């Protein structure tokens, strides 16, 4: 990323106004950001619990790893949605899950770091244009991407830490709209991450009920 930013700076005017925005900004990356700015004014959210998304329902499903595919199929069959993002932890899992979904006749595509940038942009544009309704992605899609019709995010693999969770579920419930986030929890490490997310953002992530009213996560 730093190399990309350097290239951008080389090809833009020397005298320019530079602004940087992020839902989260780690202490480790802040010194790097400042190298591209001169005496910047810094504005931060004063309380991290304010970062949680209002209007977004957040639930978890506790299950065995081997039961994930069946549960995902059941959710896609039973839930109403415009578009859904499904996050996984690796390129290989994205490719395989996308294949399985297409075999089950779900209109799926996959975006991950194993694709060239031009291909990722092409697939993103297809998804944004509503040509596909189901997207399988790694965290490469988890930041700074806005697709208005996405109203469900499913964490097929629990993210590694709280920041990634916030960015992932933020694909749904954009700009204060309704949305639904479901996280699969299959081992003790997943449980610890879930606890950390709830503690950091002071949000309750409850077990997914057997039935859920679509009006609570679908915008009219």
C-alpha cells in the first residue's frame, strides 16, 4: 500500500491538499500516514463504541466447521435480501465456496487478492450493477467499498480481529440504513474474537433466532 501511495504522490502536483480517512486507523500506521502530510490536523472518534453501526442487526451462529456449507445454503434460501457479501479467510476458500454456490444455482462471484486488479474492478462493477447478487470475498473487499443494495453480510469465517469485523459488517447498513450481519462461530478462537468485538464496541451480538422478520433488516 505504501508503494502505491508513493506512486500517486509522484504523479500529482507538489503543492496539494492531502486528506486521509478511515473507519479505523491503527497506532502503527499513523506515523506512515504523517509522512505524506505536513502538520496535519487530526480528528478521531473520541469513543470507539461509537463506531458500531446503528440499524445493523448482528447475530452469530455456533456450528461445526463441517456444517458451514449446509447452514449457508439454508440462510440464502430462507432470508430475503437484495445482495449479500460472504467473507472468508483465504483465497482458496473464496474460490471453493464460490464454486459450490454456483453449483447450487446461486448467482455468485468471488473477489480476492489472487485476482489481478483489472479483474477485481470488473467483478466489482458487475456486483455494483446488480448483475450478481451473491459475493464471496476475502478482506480485500472489506474496506472502503460501497454497494447500496447489500443488506446482509455473512462472516463464513470469523475475522481475525475487531477492526476487520467492523469493516466487513460495514458493507451492510450503509449510511444508517438497515442491515443484517451473521457470523459463523466454529471454535474457541472464534469465540474469543466475538467476545473482543462485543467488548470493544460495546455491542451485543446475540444468537441468530430461528426466524427473523425481514422488515427488521430490509429497507422499505
